[in-house]
C-alpha cells in the first residue's frame, strides 16, 4: 500500500493538487487542500491507497511541498 500525507498547516491553497488530481484533492471551505477519503481532520492527514495514481504529480507540483507520497 502507498501512503499520501498532507501537512495541511503548510498549505497555501494554490489549488495545483486539485487541478492535477481531482479524484483525491479539492480545496476546503478554508481555502486549503483537502485529501478526499480521509475521515479525521488534523494537522497531518494520511490516506493509504493501493495505487499512487496522479498523487505523485500533485506532490511535485505543490509549491510548498506539503504533500508527501510514499510507495
């Protein structure tokens, strides 16, 4: 399983993750990235997935590098 981690406090809400990978990302009501499929909210959000799909590209496009992808 791969793991996606969002360090939400670092997010500046640029929306690049949502533009590249809308299946997993959208901007929340507060303007920061929201990792879809995560039930709990906190500073760091984690999601385990079978396939990384477009998340690696979303992480690379993030200007503040607040998305981490481990496979």
